[in-house]
């Protein structure tokens, strides 16, 4: 199959660590099929300096600059996305003769990709991840656009049953909605010695370690986690809180930690390459992700694959993948409940072998097999039996 993938969630020289889950999936699809990935790069990000190289075996990847009017007109972003794409890559796309388009992210990516696919006369699929429906589809002028593109798709792929429910609420027939959980690279994320991981990272051998991995933005609950942390320190005086990742809330986290009097026990280590996250998961007592909305975050699956328990919000697809023996779930925005859960988690004896065994069920091989079947059905649908209604 020859497939065009359009998304903003993929590594670029300006953000080499972006969309690690998509990189892993598309790289594996590229082992069996001809895959072109075109990534939208925000024009403001494009003005920034290059932060690394991107070279992915088996994939042809490129980017285009997404130009749009800043600070207003969000409902016009899909049109701007499409015009930016056609202006910079239109001739190339018309000459490529793809079998289908796969759009990863509902708005504006999939809305623009749906228009493009109709222009090219080929089918398209949409993969939805979380806030592209949980947040974007709540806005009055964007929701009709998202509804239109999902209803017109040959298939919609959701990363959780909760998200699939959101898709059907928008009027998409259930037989065109597929739940495909992301996988885990079990060569990278395996159980191991906590003390050895801490030595590699230069961390204290015996202090309780709470770990956050992800974008530093308020909707991910990183500020809620900081508000919950002083109560943890009162119960566990040696506790430390480490944030792995970058984002707009970084400065606010440092300022608030100083105001709360716990700055010496809070560390922001910045971005970490995906292949190096295993040591951080193995070093931690607990991974904490108190997001306000989610699909199924891969960091939760990867932490569990290392045998590390999880404290997370009871949102999206997280309850589908975190059983009681692998973590504690709390309501979003509930700082006091989060403090209690973290204190309980750091004082409880967890069966790390059982947690890792559970996570072993999330395999990229299964994910790719499902994706290939869905793509094949879209590109070459089964013939209608003779005599069946059209």
C-alpha cells in the first residue's frame, strides 16, 4: 500500500521528540508499505532554531509550514492548514498517486486532510488521540467541521473505547470506528533494578521519587501535581518530584515550587530522548499523570511495562488500561485526593512483576496488524455479494 500520512504529531528538526507514539507506529508500518509522512510545523516554531536531526528508517518524511492568523480565527485553521499544504506541496501530492490518506489528529489536521483526499479522489482514515475530540470538539465552530470529517471517513481509529464513544456521539456508524491501543517497545521498557537506574541518573538511592513525564502544560495536570506535593513531603519528608519534559508551564512550576517552600525537592530535567525514558521509569516509585483529559497516554503503558505503578486521573481511556493492582486513579483537578493517592502509592508494596505482565499485552505487533487490516479494508473493500442490497 502507498499511504500518505498527515499530522502535526511527528518528529521534526524543530521538535525531534514530538509524537514518539506515531513515530513508532509509522516506522513499523513503513517496513511493509510505502509510507510518506508530511508533518505540519507551526510557523512560529519554524522561526526557532533547529534542535536536532530526524532520520527514520523505512519512511519518507518531510514537513510543511502551517501558516495561520495568530490569536484569532481558530475555526479557520483547517482551511489555513490545507492552503499551506497545497501551496507548498500540492504538485508533489497530485503526482504521487496514493492509495489513501491517514490523518492523525482531528483538528485542524484531519479536517484539512479530508478535503485533500476528496480533491485527490482517494479514501481517507482519521486517527483520534484525546484532546483533539475532548477539547476541540467542544467548540461551537470547530465541532461541525470535526463531525463532517469523521462522518466522511472510511474508518476512524480511536486509541481507547472512551474516545470511540465520543466518535459515535458525533454520528459515525459503529462499524467504521475501531479501537486500537498503542503499543509498547518491550525492548526498551522492561523491569529492572531501581537502585541501578538511580545510580545511572545520579539520584538518591532511598528517597521516594514521584515522576511526571509529558508536556509541561496545565491541562496535563502538572500544576495540580505540584500543589499536591507539599502534603506528600509532610508524610514522606525525603520525597522528591521530578518533571521530565518541556512546555509553557515550566517557569510557573518553578515559581510556584518556591512559593510553596518545596523548590529544593522539585527538579525539572527538561526533554529526554524516548529511548532514555526507561531508566526514569525504573528509578521512580510512582509515575504520576493527573491530566484533565486524555486518550491513552503511552507514558502510562511504558511505565507499567517497567513495573512502575501509576497515579493518574480517572479520565479518557486511562481506566481501561490501569487495573487496581497497577495504580490509583483520582478525579481530575482534585488536589487533595491526589495527595492522598500519592502518599498511599509511595507507602504500598506493589507487585511489579504483575504490573509488567499486564503491560506486556500492549504490543506494537498487534497494533500494526490491526492497522494493516483496517487500511486494506479501506483501500480494497470486500465486494458486495450478488443479490445483496446496494
